C-alpha cells in the first residue's frame, strides 16, 4: 500500500536550511564524499581498488557516505573529508553513527571445483553506547533473516569496532560518535579468482542495504526517541545526473519505434472484406509498415547504457527491467512474420494458464450475447468529438494534461493510445452506449497515466515500467465496468481473445481459430475475424490474453481491500507498488496530478463497495453484461 510521504521527525533530522542541498565531492584516487542531506549517520568504506567490492558499492548508494582508496593520496583526502563531515553532522545532531563496511577475506581452501560454498556469515561490531547497540540489534535481526542462494545467514558478534581497511582513519574519534562495523562475506566471489557471481552480488547489495537502513533508523529512535518512521525514508532524496541520463537514454530508444504499430497490419479492413466474401476462406495476407529502425543497432545502443551508474537499488531495478523489456520488443521486431514470433511474444506477454482459460470459458458459457436493440451506431467523427470533450474536462482540472486525438486510416477499426495520442480508425463504427466506457478506458486510464507519469521527473513512469501493460489494460477494462459500460458483448470478446491466443499458441491456424469462435461460441463472422486478426498480428501475438487476466487482477486487488491509488502515479505493474511506495517516501515521486473521472461517480463507488463485500468475479460483471 502506498502511503503519503511522511517527513522524518524533527528530533531526528533538522528542517533543511537553504544550503542543505546535495553535497557531492570527488576525492583523490576515485574517492568520494556524498551527503544527500543532513542525516545523523555516515557510511564509510575503504578499498584497495578491486574491480568489484560490496562494501564500496553499499557506501556508494547510501544517502550519507564516504568512500576512498587505501593509497596515500586517497587516505589523506579521506581523512580531511571525514573530519569535515563529522564536524558538520555533530553540529546538528546530539549523536552521530559511523557505519564502517568492509569485505571479509575469502576462504582460501575453496576453489571453483569445491563441493561446498563460501559461508554467508557476517561479522558485526558496535560501540558500547545504547544507540549503537540498538542499531546493532536491528542490523543483526535483519541480516539473520536473509537467505541467498539457499544459504541462511549467520551473524558473528565481535567486541572490536576497529576492523577492516578503514580502521586507521577511524581510530580515536571524538565523543558523540557511535560506531558500527560490519564485515561482509564474499559469497559473491567465484573461488580462486577475481570473477564474481553477478546475481548474488545484486541480491547481497539489495538485502544488506535495506538492513543498514533499518539499523540507522533504530539508532535514530534510540538516540532521539520520537514517533516511528519508515526506514526507507533514510534513502536518497535527490537524483544524481546519472539517473536522468539513463532515463533519457532508455526513453530515446523506446520512443524510436512504435511497437504496436510496427507489429500491426495496415490492411486489416481490406483483408476482412476479402476473407468474409469468400466461400472457402483462405489465410489473410496482411501487410506491415517497414521498420523505421534497425533492431540490431538499437540493441547495441540499449546495452551500452550503464544502468549501474544510477547508484540507487530501486531505480536500478526499474531501469534494468525496462532494458530487458525493450530488448524483447526489439527481438519481436526482428522476428516479425516468422515462426519465432509467437514464442518471443510469450516471453513478453506470457501464455494462457489453465485458470485463465477456465475463466474465459466460464464467461462464454455463462454470459449470453446481449441485444443492441435500438442503440444507434456512431462513426469515427462522433468518437473524435467525444474524446475531445473528455480531454477538455481533464484540462480544466489540470492545465498540464496534454493529449491529442487523431484519425488514422492505417489501423484496424477501434481506438488505441500511443503515448499522449488517441488514435481512432476511420473505419470505426460502434454502439453509442459503449462510447463513454471506451473513453474511460483509453483516456481515463491510458492517457491519464501517461500524463501523470511523464511529470514525475522520470519519463519511464510515463512510457511505462516493464510489464505494466497487463494491469494497465485491466484497469482500462475495470474503468469500463465502473462506468456501467462493460457489456456482455465486450466481456465475451475479452474471453474470446483468451481462447484465440491459447489456440494460436497450441498450433491452430487463422482459419481454425476464426471457426472456433464463430461455430462453437456464436460470434458473428466480422467479430470473429477482428478478434483473430489481432491475435495473429505479425505471426502470432499473445498480448490479447492480458486484458481478461489484468481485469481479474484488478478485481482481486479491490476485493482484498488494497487501493488503486499507486496505479495513477504512472504506468506501472503490480509488482512495482513497493517501488512507488519507496520512491514516494523519499520524495522522488509526487502525488498524481489527475485521477480517473469515473472514480468520482456514485455508481462507481457503489460498485467498488460491492466488490469489497466479496461478490464473485463473474457475478459482479454479470450486472452490466445483460
């Protein structure tokens, strides 16, 4: 659950003065002092210049840190910077915690053929004062809960605090400085050489960093008791330039191609008419836009981005995930109209599992097609006018809500959103009663999250964190439900997409999938063609299964009493809610500028309460689907 960001209590951190901005200074031989803001602790690490060093990395990503190389110049600069930093901090806080980190030596009895692994054992020392002992207890507890590569952690307490390569600079510190020393087990190193296990290193970095924040929070509570606060508030509250550079680089590559347009046919309407006119249907001959990029060249640029430079575990994880997702999209572009395309699409969007397939079948069996009655059809121009009217309402509340509506001849009937653009096919004809719900989906979710996310200071929240599309489409369909426009026809269409994706992935061709929907589930020929044409884009795209999957995920989220608020910060996946919470606590994200207008409707609030009351999924949706 995302909470509003809370400020650290004044008894722990003074109100920032005008000069309390980020302080970051390079020292001799690669050393550095980094003070994100005044905090009553300083994480220090000395190293001998190893290519990879966990203690150095943990200090590097901390909000208040000093790291240096154990060379004469490095030691000299570090001594001066340490004196300066401690003098400044002790002038503001009654007690300061100095956390010294160092890598323990490897077990020399091991090599790369050994049948046993390096022990996951930390060595922890603390000064005798109560705040330091409280920090040590919190740190030991957090570390003892770790399990990495099937190894449970152990913590060996020691009396001495003068250990590791930083010890010579830390001896004889003045009163008012508490000490914490942590030796880090080299489980990430390959025995007998200089190589490392990258995934183990990342796991250690993330887990130990969180444990250190817990220790610092415990120290602050013990040295100046007051209201509790979340330990993640002690992370960085400033983005360094490397963060913005990586974000911009990923954004540039992501925006260099329109993925869905690149994999979607430009002649769907013509092929539909030809297919339906034939007595013996033949496979459609779809045509595609030529690629505007070279996927191979884009991949080289993509992996030239140094994501590790951002010095923030949460942001690094988000960027690495996005890097991998863009790589998969580029792989799909390379595989267009080949036998490899469906398999690559499963890596990006997933396959159809048994519970989702059963849910789709239950919907088709339990919800009959609805009757349109006297409801008139409207064309693309009416849809365009309604979209412009809705955008005007959002702009009235938020002048920064920027979007455009475009008519396109080269897309299939319907609507789609690309960034801030609402694209409407000129072949679109739809029932009027579906219009409001459809716009709540496309504008009230897709455009809104693009607009909100794009103003978070990181463009990735606007273009989308990796894997966001499932929950995003689920939120869109859920908005249709809250607006009272999730008709039986629409719900059955989402279920049919799941069946078509499953059949395609099982080896059925276009004609077999179209006949499945038409003959076994009663879909009209044009509707069945439209569903299957989407699924067979570029040779077979599993994306269309995410709509029903995402809708069910949103339903379960609401039913569990969890808020939807995190999803309005930008385009995120459900797994990113803790990341949003972390960044919000640290002041790196701001509250959403806009919220879906459908949520303000009494009907929508009533439906949310009904779901929270425990109504089954299909029963809740059946109210509209009549």
